[in-house]
C-alpha cells in the first residue's frame, strides 16, 4: 500500500529491510529522490534484476559492498527524465533514457542517475532496462583484463546476461572466446561466435584440450576460481563479478564504478538499436513482485532474465 506523509502521496520503492531471503524486499513509500550535480531523476518504466542484486540482498557481498539501511536495489533502469540537477545539459523532461545506477535504486517509481544514454525509438523499454548493468560489466571487465585481438578468453557464465554481451564484444575485437555454459546454452554460445564447453566434472580438462588460456572472466560467481587460476597460470588475469571468495584466491572482484567502462552505454545502446547486439531472453513481472522475482531466480527454475515493470 502507498505510504502517505502529511496527506501527500509518497513515491514507492522496493525497500530492503535487511540482509536475508527474498522476503526482506517490501514495497513501501520512500522520499522522492532529488537529483544532484550532474544527475537526472527518472520516472522508471522498467528495471533489470542482476545476479549481483541477489548476492547483495543475501548479504554475500556485505563486506565488499555494504548497503545502507532501507536500501533500494537495482543497478539499471529505463524511463523518462523527470527532473535534471545542476550542470546537466543535452537532456530535458520527457526524454526516454537508459540509465546505469552506480548508487543502486532502480527498483522504484523514481530513480536518480549519473550515467545515462538516450533511448532510441527502435529499442523497447524492456531492452533498455536490460542493457546497462550487463553492458557496463562486460565492457569494463574486458577492459580490466586488457584482453586483445589474438588472445583467448575463458568466460564462465557465457549464457548469462553479462556473458552474452561480453562474448559479442570480445569476438568483434578478434578475441577467441571459450564459453563455459550449461547444455541449454551451447547453441547460443556458438551463434555468438564462441566455442562452448560444458560445465561439470572435467571442465578444466575440456578447456585445456582447446588450447592455452590468456585471461578468465567469471561472470557466474559459482566457485570456479580454483579452476580459473589453474587455467590462466595465476590470478593476475582472472576477474570475477560476484564470487565472495575472490580475496581468498587473490582474484580481483570487479565492481561497477563510473570509470570502469566510460562510454559503454552509448556504444551498446546504439548497437542494440542497429540490431548488432543480442541480449539474453527476458520475461517481465510487476515491480511490486520483486521478492517473488528474486525467489524464482534463486530457485534456478527460471532461465530468462526478469525485468521489473511499472505501469
């Protein structure tokens, strides 16, 4: 139910009442966020759920990425510009945008963003909400790994939203991609230009049979770091997006920051509009059902991404 303050309706958001199971997510009234210097406020139409959201909510990353009380999750959203802070140029109220939210806040009726790109008419609201976090992570980790044409990249989580984009960006740069996937994603990996290898016992041997590995991108975060280090010959060129054991292995845990992949959103939204970029399949759920969306994603029964929508 909406909350009210002095007779005025407050906007709503999916508030995280603490670390724990999906039930900690609740739809509640929150103060209207105000855009600061160089920021815009968006009236949200759709927001993506990333695997990192699940790890944050469960508390797996609370040491590396602590959250404030009553945090609102969501690294990505699409909607219309509602207000602009000081210093913002080139955009005005009513413009459609896709936004990357470094301070989180996407699961809400209104969100504040410091990084955004205009939404071309050819891109749907759902695709615009599904793009930012995955595109920034894919481009950012490839940049951090400094993987270049002629090298071979091992990608864990190749069938996921980040992995699908990372594969396409890497292949376009002349990088050989070996993609660790489940059976259901083998065909997809090949279509994107990668060589698939099946998860499970003996994976390291199957990778070695394909040749030497120069760098490893772990977009899965499922306990693959020991194999990754062995295959890469050390932890120096192994990066994970969400494995909380990263520090134990001496591996970089890459987090979204404004300088990780500047320009990634402009580049990839244009590719999406031109039909040159493929996203992971997704389904939608009303934002008010965010807890159920998290529950379905954690159960492993849903293979698509879930995009939260607001009417």
